[in-house]
C-alpha cells in the first residue's frame, strides 16, 4: 500500500461545494525550484508516515459527510500501488481527484480508464521548449502532450494549471502554453508563494502583483473555455 505523508482534513477548494480532504504522497520526478511541497520531494524519509489503519479509520469515521479525497504529492502516480489505494477510496463511495504533473501518461490512462478517478488537475510547468529548464529534470514534452490529449478525449472532468514565478515563468510562457495546449475546459494561473520553496534563491523573490496575473489570464482566454486565477 502507498505511503501517506500528510493529511489535510478539510480542503473545499478541491471539490467546490463539497466536503473533502487531501492526502499527500511522497516523491516526484521533477525538481521544480518553486515547489511548495519540497520536503515531500527532496526528503520524504524525514516526514512521518500516516499509518494506513489510521487513515482508513479517519475515512470510516466520516462516512456520510466526507464526499471527496484529493490525492496529491509530490507526484502520486509514482506510487507503485496507486491503483489499489484509489480503489480503497472508491469502494467507500468517495469522489477522487488526483493532482499530477502529466509526465506519466501510461499511469494516468490506467487509473482513469479503470474509473478510479473522477477529476484530474494537471500542472503544466512551462511551454514545451522550456520544460527541462523549469522542472530541472529530463522531461519529454511529448509525454505532457499525450496526457493532455488523453484527458481531452476521455470525457473526465479536468483542469490544467500553471504557477507563475517572476524571472522563471511569466507572461510569454503563459501565452506559449495557451498556444501549445489550447482547448482545455479550464486553465488556472496560480500565484507563486516564496514560502517553503525548494530553491532558497527564490525565497526572497516577490510574486507578480494581481494586475499582472489578471493580464496573463486575459491573454489566454481565447485558448480555453474558462481561465481562472488562484492566490490573488
């Protein structure tokens, strides 16, 4: 069974209008310098593991009013037993949302195809040509494209989202993502937070001001059905 490294007990943002919780799984194949869950990525062995019995008891004690679980990370699709874990959630009648970086299309296709997931939030880090630079990892942009195409054709509820970071991911990148991955039902631009980032050099960097982010959002509205902003 998967390791659980964190449990957020009330997370309405994941299923607006519903009562949900978020669980965090360790490990990631990216090394994004602006990652806000850096301990999960860089040093998961230093974090306490939540016993599965405790987690299942938590779910069962909230039967009848807990409606959804968001499975986040790290990159949850790296977990070798992710299918079994998601099946446990679905057996309890819960809606399941998974957060993914989209670099593992085969795993994504498997869990969605098995109807173990109801909603997918996929983080798009940069335009195709800058993926390796921004994620500090060997990334095949074709894998990202495959994940997006699959989500588009699967009929599942999904959104794409990008974190904007001054000096790293900015207006030109947002426009490039819009041109590259146009057609998604929802694209969300997320404000960068310097708190707890994996690269200490970014800790003193000031985020974009709200007006700048809203301008970025306006620039890609022609490409997506709905464009949202988060954190401003």
